């Protein structure tokens, strides 16, 4: 007697989804059941897609969002508890590399935040160049409440908001609402939940209309000058601007301004 064939197992959902539209790449964290916790697999998938986007001249802006009820709940604590010391260090190395990749990406990255963004999820928001939040969004660095201070989220958070606001979030570990996140500068805009996707896309489209190479130059310069002292920052920025002046985009933009016409960008 022959055993009946077992039905094929359904394919696993990809950890990360990508959709490109109008020069904008939308990257969706797709672990809804785990509130998009940053497992090693999800971080690897996001890192790989960012690396691909960096070399894709068709992409002019990126939107980062989460599937399901939350944006991102931080690291996968079950995975981390099961790891040994070397495994835990690997998690934080991967996370740090991911955050640096977002900052170094030539294209601006916009976080579209709904639900909760906690711990490394809040770090993601702070790391992105811009952020739009739904009115129901909540943000927290709650590690202190479980004996694990949010030291790596602190790096991004302390660079995105005033120090005392960052320390209050880190020391209390309590959530703040979207309005407070906007007040301290963690997010750029707050919109009704039903308008979140369109608001993020509208912002991305406006960026996509700008000359791609100039945006890339400007983003890199913004983050790098912030790492320098005042005199070094001016010297660096002056060099960047002088090189920018030699680019075709600058010639076209200045000529268009002087001729009172719209510029015609080639990139």
C-alpha cells in the first residue's frame, strides 16, 4: 500500500517586501506576527536590499514601513536569549552595520511609522533621514525596564533629538506619543493613520523630483559634517560645495534660475 502524498507546505512569506513606484522603493518589514522584530534573518534581508538600492540609479528615495499592527518592536529577544555571547555580539554588529548603511545610503530614507516603534525599532526611526508618523504611533526605548539599557538605540536617538529628551526616554523607558515625538524632533510630521502611506509617498515623490546626484551629495555631506568640529565642518562643506558647483546639475539649475525657467535635470 502506497502512502498518500503529503500536501506541499506553503512557502514561507519573505521577511522583507520591496515595491518600486515612481522612483521610490518601499521596503516593508514583514514579520507581522512578531511585530517586525529585527531577527538576524530580517536584518540580513534589509541589509541586502539596501545594498541593492544603493547601486540602483532608478531609486531616488526609500520608504521603510512595517506590516501588521506595529512598525518594529526592536530586536528579537527570544532569538537573543537563545544565543551565546558570540551570537549576541553578532546581532549587535549586524544591527550597527544596518544603521550605518541607512545613513550612508545615497538615497534619503523615510520611516512611515504606525503602531509601536520600540528599542531598535525606535533606533530605526531615529536613523532614517526623515520620518512620518501616524497619530496612533508610540515610541520607546524601554530596555532599562528589563535590565538591558538601550545603548545602541541611544547612538541614533541622541543624534536625532536634544540630549535631555533622549536621556529621559532612555532612563524612564516609557513610551511617548506621536505628538511628543514630533515636538522633540524624532519625527517630521504626524498624520491620521489612514493618511500615513500617502503622506510618506508624497514626501518621497517631492524628493524624487530633485536631481539624484545632488541629493546624494547633500545627504552624505549632512551626516559627515555633523561628525566634525565647527572649523573642520566648514572646511569639509566648502570643499563639497565647490565640487558640487562643477557638476552639470549646478550649471543647469543656476542657468534656469537666471533665465526664469524650470530646470531640466538629466539625473
